[in-house]
C-alpha cells in the first residue's frame, strides 16, 4: 500500500488519539506516544539521520511530513515542513520553520533540546 497525504493525516490522527502528552508550540503539536503505539504505524516511516542522538523516522514523500523521535520507551511525533529528502534547498525552510522554533520551545520549557518523556 502506498503512502498518500490522506493516509499520512490518518496516521498522525491515529497516533495523536493515543497521546500520553501533547504540548503546543507556535500552534503546532508535539505528541508523545508509547513506543508500542508507534510500532503499529512504523511501516510508514523511514529511518532519518539527525544529530540528536535518538533514532529518528520520517514519512518522506511529502513537503509536510511526520517526524518521529524515539527514545527507549517513548516516541515524540510532530509535523515538519521542508522535506529536505525531496530537495536539499528545503533544508533552509526546515531550519527556519521547524528547527529554530522547536529548539527554542524546548530550551524555554525544559532547559534542554529534547524532552521525550512523560
């Protein structure tokens, strides 16, 4: 079965309904779920390289895609924009629209770049 935009939205909603915690930054949700729930939808994700020291996955077919960051027991999902797997130029959009707000929020709220715990 092929990943479509509609299916991607359904995957996000399925996982969001199982949220342990949802935090909002700039109107966007950071959804914390169990690793067990993520594994039910993991087939739609591809491993993604990141500098954060965690396992990362993305739905890679679309400009707007789901980014999943996994630690030992939990996975944080959120929508990212500027899918640089499609075009390297899009890394700049990703930096400005996703990374800077994400890290700013985490440093203000938790004083660290990631908080993948309940």
